[in-house]
């Protein structure tokens, strides 16, 4: 091999060594430059493998805490000043694993992400206290100028429970297919298992509020067990019986 090869190899090794010594705060600057949607504090490590003790993202002027954030930056994304990184966040029962990119316009993209969080994190979306675990698979999510630009994914609510004022009631598990809407998020919601049969269409505004329409049903015995008559009227109206003879309810509710 000629000298040019060895010179080029030596320069490449030197560049890799120099870049590997770049502090993580430079990577944090690249990921947060030009926008206030992503905030990082307590940054340490290198630009390639870094850590922030606390991360938060802002959507529609509201901050959502992500807890501790660790990232591994993709080298080629740096060439185009469009940094992408494999990230991992963790906070209590909340965790995110996926790829995050920031665009030149200051937008944030989340791709091929798996997210888990306690359902209580979104308390207020329903008129009653609720609990359980949420698991989401996000194929694509893009936020730009604090507006949701695209969304494609699904959500599962397992070990779902609602408090009726006296007791916690086990409802089973539910799922939703998520897509982007002009005002926020569209969700096609249905049951997976449990005593409640459900089919709902929801529009959830990022700024808060929205509406839910559809129907659900349950057996007379289960309705009596959970004292349904005392609280279901808060968000649903009786609508006869389904084909199996279960009590059916119609939902048309603003959040």
C-alpha cells in the first residue's frame, strides 16, 4: 500500500479520536438548538454517548418530563446538521426507547419508539380517576413549531382500572390506533379483553380537551357489581341491549 493510504488512515483515526473527545454538552446543543421544545440539564459524557439527568419536551406550551435521558448519536447525521440519536429515557414507571432526530427548522421526530408510562400520568382525560399501564409503539411522530405534524402508532392500556368513588374496578385491557389530526390526535379505541366491550372514536387536542364518541356494553351482573348506574351517566347514556343481551351505552362526550 502506498503512503497516501496510510496518511489518509492516520488522519481518519485522528479525527475519530478527536471527535470522540467532544463533550456531551455539544451534542446537547445540537439537539436543542433553535427551539425550546426539548430541554436538557445535568449533561455529561461525550457527544457520541451522552447523558442528561433531566430531560423535558414542550408541546403546545406544556412541558412533559422524560426523566433521565441517555443517547448514542448517529455519526452520519452530524454531516447534515440534522442530528439523530438512539435514546433511552427512564422515570419511575415511564420509559422511552427509540430514535430521535432534530431538523434544521427546529422540529423533533420520534421513530420506531417503544414507550411505557403509568396511565395516571394522563389523569384528567376521563371524568373518573384511573390507573393501569400504558404501552405505545410509535412508528412515526413529528412535532414542529409546537404543533403535531405527523403520527402513526398504537397504544395499549393494560390492567385498566377506574375508581367509581368507592372502589377500584378492573376493566381489562384496551388498545387504540393513533393518527394525526388537525387539532391533535385521532384514536380508534377498542377492547382486547375484560368484561367491557368497547368501540370508540376519540379526538384529543394537544392543548387539552377533545371529544369521544361511540358505544360500549357490559353484562347486567357486572353493571350491578360496579354500581354502574351511579357514575356511568357522567359520560354515557343507556342505549338498549346488544346482540348478547348486555347493557349497551352510547358515548358522546367533550373532554
